[in-house]
C-alpha cells in the first residue's frame, strides 16, 4: 500500500516538472496589470473617494 502511494506521488511530481515557470510568469504579469491599472485609475478613484467623503461629512 505504501509503495503505491509513493509511486502515485512520484508520478504526480514528474508530471508537474516545468509548470513552475508558467505560474511565475502568470503571477508577474498579473502584478504588472494591477500596477498599470492602479497607475491609470488611481487619481480618478482618489478624487471620487474624496468627493464621497466630502458629501458625507458635509464640508
């Protein structure tokens, strides 16, 4: 039984070789998109937030 479990995990590990660079690339691209969107939309969202706070506080 133990040997079957070991062979399963050994085969699973062999199938996953080379998948790490793909996930690293996806993570870096996602982070880049977040930074780009934040840079473009940040000032507009900041102004919207300040306007909403001003309306709520009554100033």
